[in-house]
C-alpha cells in the first residue's frame, strides 16, 4: 500500500492496490483478525469506487454499494 490518494492513481494503480488489499484481507481473515479484515474490505470498496465513471449514473438510481445482496442504497445527484 502506498500513501498516494486514490484520486491521484491511474486505473492500473487502483487495480494493483485492490489486488494487494484483497490479498491482505484474505490473510487477515485466515488469521482470525476480524477487525483488520473489515477495515481492508472497506478500503477495497473505496478503491473500487474510484474506478467508476460518474457519467454512468442517472439523476436517481438504485445502486448496490457492497457485496451484501440486501444492502441497496439510493444515490441522488
């Protein structure tokens, strides 16, 4: 992980960061480090958000923000 902001990273750098964070999260889960796993999963979600194109969103649209099927949020622009 680097100290560079996600907003300053290229798509390739974000994908590398996501891969590194996912691997760290997997290891934390295997070691039973629940809190560390949760933090890393949130970081992965944030990094993935920077890969989205803002022009793809309508004025009001329901989008799935996490991997949990029942968690659906409303985005209002």
